[in-house]
């Protein structure tokens, strides 16, 4: 770094104030850009590798006799009627009164739980 500054100051004294010699910034800037590009790519790859992947849960969710194999996310059930729900997945299932998996939760079923509940939608999370 010191030799770079010395070289710049020495060239400035030879060329005059405000002059930038050809190639002075080019070599260092292109190296910086290359290093930044490589580091940016590595950081981006690391973030993609660490990001969770939304995948369907293994198992079955049985709602009123209808079997949902490997369910995930929000599942619309239709009208707000009483249904027997069996959670045969490895995650929690939440039953909602609203059709868009929001609003009041009427039940939370842990893996292996079952029962009779009222709701228009469920979330498998």
C-alpha cells in the first residue's frame, strides 16, 4: 500500500496536479472488482444453501375421510362444518375458522393427534 501511494505521489509530481496516469487505477480497481464479485458470489451461494426449502411434510392429514398425502401450507376445507381430523404428519396442524388460514384458530393438533373440530381451513407447518 505504501509503495502504491508513493508511486501515485511521485507520478502526480511529474504529471502535474489533478492528472491521473493511465493504468494507475485500472489494475487495482479491476482487482478489487474481481475480489468483490467472487466474494459476492460466495455470499450469495452460502445464503441459498442456508435458506430453508419449503417442502411437503411426510405423512397424511385426514380431514372428514379425505386423505391429504404429504400436505404443506394452507389447505382449504370448504364450509364451516364439524369434521374429524387426524394428524398423521410429523408437524403441527392448525385449524382456522377463516377460509384463508387466518383468523381464529379452533384447534392445534400435534403429530399423532386427532379429534372433531370446526373450521374452513388448516395450516400444516
